[in-house]
C-alpha cells in the first residue's frame, strides 16, 4: 500500500475520533466562548438539564417618554402584571417569560429605529405595541420581514393587519368601530346632523371617512368635519363653533383624553349641551379630572365596561389598581387580551413564531376578560359597550348601541 494512501486513512480515522469525542462532551465544535455580553443568549439556547430553554423572550415597543407616555405606561404595566403572574404560576410549559421594554416616543421614525434594534436580538419571538396605528404601520413591516410575531393591541387602522401574516391587532378595526358609532348616534340618540373633530393622523383620517360613510348610509348628515394637530391645537372653539353653526346635534370627537376634556369644556362654554361621543382612548381617570363638572352627556364607545361583573375581570381590575393606583382601562384591556392570547398560543405551539402567528390570527372563540373574542386574518372582533360618567366614575350607560 502506498504511503499516501495509508496517510489518508490515518487522517480519516483521526477526524472520526475527534468528532466522536466532541459529541460525547456535548460540544458543537464552536464553543470557545470568551464570556461576552451574550451570556443570556447562550443560557437560553441550551440547558444543562434538558432541551427546554430557561425563558421565552418577548419585547414591548411603545411610548415610555413623551406626550403619549401615559399610554405606554398602561400597556407596560399590563404586560408586567401578566408576566409576573404567569412566571409565579410556573411559566408556560415550565418556562418563564422574559420581556425587554423599548421606548418609541410614539413617533414612527423612532418606532422604525427601535424595531430594527429589537430584531437584532435573535431570542425575541414576539413584540407587542406600539400605541398608535401610525407607529404600528412603521414598525410592523420590520417585524414581519424578520418573522417575529407582532401584536398591536391598540391599532385599529385597517392596513395594520395587511402588513403580513405575523401581525395581529388587539382591538376592533375602525371599520367595525365606526359602523357601531354611527348606529348609536343615528338609532340610539336620534341624531341626524353630526359634527366631526378628529386627530390629524392615519387613524383620525380613517375615522372621518368610515364614520361619514356609515352615518350617511343610515340617512344622516355630516355638517362639519375638521382635523387638528396633536400637541399644537389648544383652542378648539373655532371647530366647535363651526359644528354648532352648521346645526350639529351631536359632536363626534376622535382625540386624546386631554384634548377631549378641552373640547367638552369649550363646547359647554359655547352653550352646546348636546351629546359628545368619544373613543375608548379618551376614557381615562385623567379625563374625569380635567373635564370637571362638565362630564354630563359625554359618551364613550369602547371595549371595556368597568362595571362588568365577571369574577376574573374584577380581580384583574383590583390587582391593576393596587399595582398602579389607576383604574383598568380600554388600553389595558386590549393589551391584556392580546398578550394573554399570545401566551395561550405559545403554550399550544411552542416557541415557533410562524405557528404562534397562525394560531393568533384565526380562531372562532377565545374567552377574553369581557366576553368572547374571535379573529379572522389578524382582525379581532370583540364586544363593545357605551359608557358614560356618573358621580365621577365611568359606568355602563343605559343608552346602548341599537
């Protein structure tokens, strides 16, 4: 036998023995870690006792600073509450949930920047946020391309779930909401002329278009329709006066809670005592404080009724109040339902973002905190109720959608 052939055989035997030794020692052949900052990644991807990871990682993206930070804090507090309770109960299939929180200041530019940062962490299997549809439309394509589940609990714009098959919303989309708003204004309240005031953003424009179409189809008339710029408009008197002069019997305002309180107070100063209809995002403790004694004839169509008698719902409301000092609201509810459904899907599907997304985007029935929820192509449909203020507190109104 030639020397070269003998040498080749010897080399092959050496390689085989080396590979065998590496497998016996549990090594992958690339385990010369220098103790870098990715220790958590290493500990999550391999376990000393089993194949189960030490944790499943998710992320939150939303406004933790800036003019909309109160909404981000609501969503963050809700996630923290669920995660702590889940981990204390043994996690999901015995694995704890870990979450990193990121601030986007409720600006689409920042949402894009931070989203690109989040996807660099290969451990993250799902992201929840942002607060606004505008920011969701900016960040969503980044998570979709990365194959990460994106739960948008507060995003109602129709285009959010059209981003892709990894995106799911946590609230009724505006087409559903505005149909019910129009029905309530026309059928329940008997209004035939409505004045619209709305935020100049993607969702606000959608509200204007969809409510107008639904109300006019019923036979009503939009007598005024005006947008305003967030954090710039303080005097709403010209917009309210325009609606009054045009004969509005009801004002429909899509706005923040602070702007909503200003619209109501200025409308009352101008002797408009008719009903003012607002969205769930306006329904906060801060609104009650700001609006003062001018709360009468203010209505909110929302997914939450704080007087709902369900035992689990009341227990969650109590815990949230103890943790934050604030009442549970629609943003907390939508985050609670959206993130809880994710955990349900994670338990069934394991940490597979594709399978989780498929399970979250289409289902016939899931028991939310307030009634049954269904979902088609990422668009949830959940019960909506009419709420008003009585004696300084939000209560279910006797003027429900008909």
